[in-house]
């Protein structure tokens, strides 16, 4: 784009669609990779999920609303469970899949995770409380976080979680003290900062050195952490953990991460005499938000990671060290993200001229950054579609925006919608299962939307809509 003295909006070529978004032949067509598996259009052009049309959902439950396809969630969970079990069967007897609850967690989802045979990763006392309420088996829970409180550690050990992932030397002592006071032995893992910069946004890259998580490998902190843990008789070192980031589409970063983690495993074994029984490769597996994203199927991802782990341990040479520990991974986004879309009602449509060549329609909906802050937080891209009717109108370039008092309140940066999109229409935004409800807020005193689960032609509420009474209930000011 050529510059212009009056600013970017006046530059030649400003305002066109991004390269990944060509002019569509059919603006009503759905890209299957972006939507839950039961989503279709009916004869009237209405979006349906598990046989329920979204117009009926909006009429009964209102908008904005998160709509979760339960069948899709469960099938993705099983695909990870079975894919990793099969790929690692000959490597280390299988692999454990921990659903990362931070992506989205509620009591029903915790129960689905348990029923599908996955373990659960939590990272706060609140997430642990949800797991306990769901009756999740404690031995299948891992507890993460870089600053766990004494109260959270106590709750985790009293419930009997299967592992606590240690993040600092302070936390080693804190967990040891709580375990001593309770008269238990705490199963722990050491989170290792492996120095791998994943190809993702800097705010969700967590494997490089200059960030808050874990023990540095390059500075010898991780080995010293293992030495410190082994000196405590109330701590049981279960193994090593790494996590290099989120929304990752290739296994190159995992190859380097595994190599460095295996190298530390060897050091702990040879220098400290401890053969850790577990190793965790983390999560961060990507999903498709738009047509530019091409995630690996779980079975292919598992096969590539199994090859990496097998190769790295075989390279150690020593027969005693080539025995591969039990491997675990932690997908969250890749399971729940594609299973959910957000349903909005259009409030206004405003056309804005962009330079000499283009215009854009600003489509305002009854939600926004309070129910999906990811575009504002780290420029996340989304797609959308007209969901409540059919249309033969020509495509128009649109930007879907929220109702909040922020210019950055953007839900979908660029998308083609029918030119006759109007107030009262329903818009559906796919891929909102992960980190949308979990990161939601009450900005502008906006009650948070409900989470609806749809299965076999019926919908039910998993998390109810907040009300104004809910907002005022926390306000203890005198009347």
C-alpha cells in the first residue's frame, strides 16, 4: 500500500479484504472446518445445530448466547484420547490427555471430560471447585498456575489431585509446607521454560525465556528445582512439564522443546539419581478460526509427537535412559473452541467509505468485547455468517462490532456478509468455545451471555445468563 500524507485511510488500496478472504461465489456457504459437526442450513437458510434452528434458540434464550454442540465436543475429546493412546501405545504404553479447563469449564463440561476418559487441568481454586462440584476423579486432575495461594494448594491436596505443577522456588517450599501440615506427600511436576519461541502471538507464547512461567532451563534453574524437590520427603517428583504457547499449527517447536526436556530428564536421572515417571509436552494445539488456519487432525498430531519423543529418547543411548516415561498433553482450545459459536442479533448497519476504492459496512451486534475480548486482546481473527434467513444479495465487506464504548470493540475484523443484512438479523460467529466465556467481563455493566448445549434436537442451559440483579448483588453501597 502506498503512503498518503493525510493518513492510511487515504492511501491507495486501503480498505480491501485481507488476502485470505477472497470475494465469495456464495456468501451463504459454510466452511465446514469452522463449524461444529452438526451445523447445517435448513430450507429457509436458517442455521441449525443438532437439529435445532437458531431462530428458535434466540426466541427462547435471547441473544447474545454461546451455543455449544455437545456431540462435537465429545467427538473431539475422544479423537484426542484415542489418537494419543494409539500413537504412544508402543512408545510408553499410551498417553494421558488433560483437558485444559482454562479454555472453558463448567460443571457439565467437567462431567463430559470425565465420561470421555480424559483428565483435567485446572489453574485456580475456582476451576478446582468446579471440578469438585462435578465429582471429577481427583487423581486425574493436574493443578497449574504461577502463583498458587496456600488456600488453593491446601484445597488441591485435601482433594487428592494427581499432580501439582510447580512454577517457582517459593512455590516448592509453599507446597512442601502445606503437605507437611496435612501429613501427605504432594505429587508434583516441574514446569520448565525450555527457551522455544512458538510461532504465535507474543501474549500467548509461553516457552521463551522472558516471561513469567516456569524454571529456566538455560540458567540451570530447572535442574536446581529438581534437586530442591528431591530434598523434600513430602514432595514426590512425578516428572517434567513444558508448554511453549497457544494456537500452534506445526510440531517443529515441540521437537525442540521435547529434545531439551528429554535432556533435562537425562540430567535428573544421571546427576540426581531420579528417573521421573512422567513427562508433559503441554498443549497449545491450534484450531481454525478462519480459512487461513489449517490445524492438524489429532491422530496426525499425536503420531508426529510420538515420533519426536521416540527419537529423542532413543538418542540418549543408555538403555536405562531410553525407557520413555508416561507422556501427557493438554489440549483445551482444540477441543472446545470449534464446538461453539456465538449467536448475536444485529442492531445497526452503517456503511463507511474507505478511500476511493472500497467501503465497509459496520454491523453492530448485541455483544462484543465483554463476551469475546480476544480480538481486542491480541488481534484474533474470526469469521461469521448470516444465520437467521437466506439471502440472494451480493456480498458486502463487513466488520462486525460490539455495543461497547471502545473503538477496539471488534468481533470480526473482516468478513463478507449479504448486502441486505439488516437490524433484527441473527449473526453467528464460529470458534468461540475457547477463551470467550472464560475471559468474559461485565464491561459497561453488561450481563454475560448464557452457554447453551444442544444435542439430539434439544437445547438446555449449561450456564445461565447473568441479570442486572446479579450485577447489583455485588454492589454493597448503601441505598
